[in-house]
């Protein structure tokens, strides 16, 4: 097995970006996924601050492996929101270019399993516009797994007349929301995968993904007890079989970043350290 690279979503540390870069470097992280919100919001980010961040990344011997391009609301799944979300998606692509990053990783909403429904067609048109913009920019617009099964995602992407719409593979999201085997999902999506998350979790109860993502979109998750349905876990403590997962990634020819994402937990720094050690142990064991 070839070596993978260990990445980290800086916001998982819950500290400012520059402090996060320094800590990530001390842990031996090789790549960073940067959220395009808060202090890194492209509308707020000054050229001086951008240069400072880029210098800190380079000085640490790392690179920005992905930009989080979450679009808010129902993302690119509701036509009534396209007037806001499509220009925002293009802005996220521009931001990736500005940060010398080849990938925007984002959710686009739930892709319907019925190819003949109106929303499926509308989403195709929206992603075609965004995808063609990504083609011209030289950036991969990577849809994050989770809301739909991998076969639905694959067929949707392959239906688009553009080459730079791809997949950001999150095994825990897929397992927690759809219940699909994240190892088999890797084989299903194959070379559409251009970036991955190292994240773990368990599904507790199956439900309609539309319900889950509608609550996230509206920001009203307080009315839905998500703890009844799934639980994110520290890396290696959930139901993702990481030995089989890394084997599958290796076999499809993916040898890039395993980017740690930790959304919950009272001690994010400790969890990230645990995740880095966990991944390095897996990579070293498979490289012998």
C-alpha cells in the first residue's frame, strides 16, 4: 500500500486559523482543509491576511488540500435558492483558486433517487453551470457523500456535461445517514473520489435522509433529536472499518489526503491528536 497523506479540517481544532496551522504542523499533519467562513470568508479576507495564512502553511511544509464550500440552506437542491447558491458556489471556487487549492468540498443537498422527477433535472442544470465554471477554473467541485447512496451520486455526476464535478468521500456521513457500507461505496465511486475525510460514527436508527438534511438546511435541528439517529465518534471508535476502507482506497488508486474531521466532543485537540496517531499507525502498518 502506498502512503496516504494525513490532512485536517482546521476548524476541527476550534481555534483561530493561524494557531490551528501551527498545532497541525506540530502533529505532523501534511494538508489542511480550510472553511471559507468566519475569518476565512472570502468577503472578509484581506489580501494581507491571505498572504499571512499562505505563508504560514508553506513555512510549515503543508498545503491547503481542500476548501470547504458549504453553501447554506438547501445548497443546490432547491430551485428557489439557485439565485443565491449558484453565485456563491462560483465564489467558493474562486476562493480555492486564490488559496492555490485544487478542490472545493461541499454538500449540494439530497439528490433524488428518481431521475425523472423535476428536482433531479433542476439539480442537473445547477451542477452543470457550477461544474463548467469549475472546469474553466481548474478546480474540482467535490460533492460530499452522505445524503444519498453512492450509486445515485455516481449516476448523477456521470450525467453532467462537465469533467470537474467529483466526490469528497466521507465514510462516516454515508454510514450514519444512509446506512450504506462505506467500503463498498469506495469501489462504487472509484476514480470520482478526489478527496476524503477521516471521520467515524455509528448509525442508531434509520430515517429518511431528506428529513436530516432539511433540518440542517433550516438550522432547526433542535426539533429533531439527532442523537436518536446517529452519533459521531472519535476516529477508530465507530463502525467505519478503517483497515478495509484504506485497502479499498488503495485498490481504486486513491493515495492522497485522509482529512480528519471532528465535529463533536468536549476536547477537540485531544481527539485530533488521537486521530493523527490512529491514521499514522494504519498507514505505517500497511506500508510494511
